[in-house]
């Protein structure tokens, strides 16, 4: 999931930060699909972990996972400039 997510985010930089409405729509659809898959995967692991690991340890695992995810998102945010705004709102 992560390589596909990076590809979606990086495709905006390949077009000089100017994207069409259709490209934006496609990238958002892909982004939300990936985020949904990620959440489903976490829920599946939660169910598995819950069956064999105490709740506090499962909670701590997901805290650590969220911190790692935040670091990755921060790195992406530093590297990826915002797209150019379209002045027509």
C-alpha cells in the first residue's frame, strides 16, 4: 500500500504542481481507497492480536504504529509541495 500511496502523491510533483480536476479526483479516490485498506488491515490485526495479547500491549502496539505512520507522513509532507491553486472557486 505504501509504494502505491507514494506514487499517487508524487505524481502531483511530476506535473509541475498543476493538475487537472480529473487528476485530482482520481488521486483522491486512490488515496481514500488506500487509507480504507490500511484501516481494514489494522482492524484485522487488532482482532488477531486481541485473541492472544493483553489489551494494553495491543494498544501500545497501535500507538507505536501510529507514531511511525506520523513520521512517514511528516517526511512526505516535507518533500511534497502543495499543488498550485486554481483561482476559480
